């Protein structure tokens, strides 16, 4: 299965409730993650994580799917075609 490079943006609206679960999921999929940057946005009470990934579409779908099931966590991804 071919791998694709892409980005995943994770926005957490309730850090106290979701941080441990988000970090656990990211750790479980660590082999797909090339880079990670986390930024708190205090004016809106948000915590934003930007990921650069290199994995198959199935692996990326599994990662985003697990994150997306968490209450208060929003996930969007963009992948290269090549």
C-alpha cells in the first residue's frame, strides 16, 4: 500500500478532559507522524495541534477517526495525491 504525505489539524476545546486521550492516540500512531507542533490559543480557550504525517490512507484514516470520536476534538486532514 502506498504512503502519502499530509497534514492533520487537531483542535481541542477542552484540554483538561481530552489531552491524555489525544496524546495516547498520537503515541499509538507515532510511526506515521513526521512532526508535531502544539499551540495554545488562550483568547478562545483552544489548543491546536498541527501534525505532518507520512502513512497510507488507511493508517491516516484510523488516526483521524479515533481522534474525531473524542468529544470536544475537531480534526481535519489534507493529503498529497502523489
